């Protein structure tokens, strides 16, 4: 249940090699309006007595409602996670690379009916290279996405593919 000290958080994000745009968002700089309500630090809950999940040292990015988004370093690389402060040991392992992590954020933005042009500008602002692939996959899979389970399975497949390609670059 270790959380990086609040004053070391940004330095640790740099050490982990996350991008400058992600660090800027985590620090509270809104680099594009699409991220204002869901992807903007600094985190509050984990530094105000909420428990964090068991595992490596957590570097929180931000929180939204009672959900904390963060990253930690495992022996085989980074892992982006989310968890509820109500059930901190029920971890949602969402991506192994920053590009995979962005796929999950852009899935949320797509669900919010953000126009494609705005998605393109937001993707450019954070260096998300796989937006076109995400959108094409989403369009091809629309009939699978009518249930939570179907949508979740599809998104995990997309993220796994993006993670694999991002790790090869």
C-alpha cells in the first residue's frame, strides 16, 4: 500500500519515462479541454487517508470521483491501473504502456460524444498515435459493444494490441 510521496510524484513520473503531456496533466495543467473533467491532477484521495492497493509503489496521476488512476513499475515494465478508494484492492489493470492507457481515455471521450475533430486535436496534444486505429476498430466492432461485458472485452483487445505495438517501438 505504498504511495509515492506527494512531493516526489512528478519526479517519479519523469523517472518512469511517461510523456511530458501526461506529466503536465497529472500536475494539473489542462492542455486540452477534453481532459478537464476526467484526466487532470493532482490526485486528492490517496494523499488524504484513502488506502491504495497492495503492490509496487503507486504513482497516482489523478482521481475522478472515487476512482484513482495511476501507474506503477513492475519487473517487466509499467502498468497503468485504476481502483476505487472504496475497494482499493480491486485493481483494474488497464494498460502496460502509455499509448494503451490513452486508448482507454479516448474510449471514454468517444463515449462522451466528442466530435472526431476534437478527438484528433486532443490526441495530438498528448501524442496518442493510435486514435485512427482505435476509431476504425470501434466502428468495426459496434455490434459487439451493446453490453458492458462486450465493450470491456473489445477495449481490452484494442489496448493489448496497442500495448504490443507501442512496446516494439
